[in-house]
C-alpha cells in the first residue's frame, strides 16, 4: 500500500498565462503481484487500485475541493509454453468519480 499527495500544474498558454491544476490529496494505492491461483491453468491474476480525493481548476472547469475518485485495474496474464511470462496482459481499467455538486463547466 502506498500513499501520495499530488499537485499537478500544466501550463497551456504563455500569454495569457493559462494553467490547469489537478490536486489529488490524499491518495491511497494498493496492488498485488501476479499470482497463479490454480496450478493446472496457465494464467496469472493481479490488480492495481487507488482511491483518492481530487479537485480540478482551469478556465473551463472548476470542481469542488473534494471529489472522490476510485479506480481498479485487474489484469490477466497467460504464461508462455516455456514457463516464462508472456507479454500479453488485459488492458482493463475502471474509474468512478463522485458527482461534484459545485462543478462549474463551460463547454464551447
């Protein structure tokens, strides 16, 4: 399990200065190593997950200070015939965002 505090600021334009700020604090990350639960099936299972509270502020979108975000990314990796791990992994990722009641959005 890992914990993170992230404050990411991207500069979109120099003149006029336009920035996008995404803050993720606190964030908890949890993952597993690939395991083979059945000895006769050549598949390894694992996952990565995170739960955080985020906010975003830019000229078009501004969320409340705390918007919940949860993510899980399970993976299945087949074993190669020689017993080594193959380079094929399922690219599945699910993300949930809580509804931001104070979200202000201006779309073109």
